[in-house]
C-alpha cells in the first residue's frame, strides 16, 4: 500500500502514525482562562489558589504528570522543576517570570508557616 497524508497525519501500510501536532489541537480547559484573568487582576496571590479554579488533576493531566506526584509538588513547591513551572505558566497564558514570582511567594509563605509551628 502507498503512503498518504491527511493534514498532519501520515498513514502507512494500514498503521497510523499520529504526529504531535494532533495532540496540540486538543482543546485547552477553559478554566485556564479564568485563572489567567484572576491572576492578571491580582486576585490570585499564592500558587495554590490556582487550584480553587481548576482542579489539580486537570493540570497534572495536561502536563502529562502523575496526579500523586503533582500533589506532592503542590505541597512542596520548592521541588518544582523550572521547566514544569514554565509549562504551567504557558497553560495559564501568563508570563513565566510573573508565574515564577507567584511560586516563590508560595514558597516564602510555606517557610513562614513551618517556622510558626
């Protein structure tokens, strides 16, 4: 059988090869826009407040990350990898540096609450 292509999909000998472009077409959860708007308006002051708007399971899935691991990272934000923080910022649609500042504020707040205990 001959190879043929439809859009970004290539078909070969009855086996389908799906390019990564297919996955980027998947609809992004509309709650990311809500997070962006709240973040831009200054209503989100700490990283964990994001998950009052969009479930952490949705974000974990969109990152391709295990939900249990993602939950541990949320509880210990100092363990996040910069690449993952930037990916979350991109999902939300906000500046990566501003998002990193939000994460650092959460880290400082967590440190302060641990000292009080």
